[in-house]
C-alpha cells in the first residue's frame, strides 16, 4: 500500500510540473500575441527607421522648411531621410536650436 502511495505521489508531482510548464507557455503565447511578438510583416509598416535605411526618401524636394515643434527625428520621419543624412547635408545645423521657417537641405 505504501508503494502505491509513493507511485501516485510521483505521478502527481510530474503532472504538477507539466501543468506549470503548460500554464507558463500559455501566458507567453498570450503576451506575445497581445504585443505583436509574431513577425507577420507588420513590423516593416510600423518601423519607418528601417524603411529609411533600406529604401528611397519619401520626398523628391531639395529643401525642407522647419515647422513649429519639428525635431530632426520628426523631419526624418516626414521626409524619409535619416537623421544622420540630414546632419551631413546641413553641417552647421544645431539640432537643439531649430527655428520655424529655417530651411534644411535634403539633397
């Protein structure tokens, strides 16, 4: 009888561990689905920085006029030209002191 209890106890322990592993996997899958963890191609749409590095600029304009609230990052997102490229094209530019109406070279 004691031997049967030990076997049942061992089986119960194994089942408990398997149930815990299953629960953890379910939580991971649920979190991954909620945060978009699966790469179904939507990351390319949501990440303009990758598009900028790989693709052509969004604009064919030669200059950009700074709007209120613009930063080099927002200008980069609007034009499709990387921040690094904007800085190279405009070497005298102080990114901390952009002024409304200021013109930046894009090419």
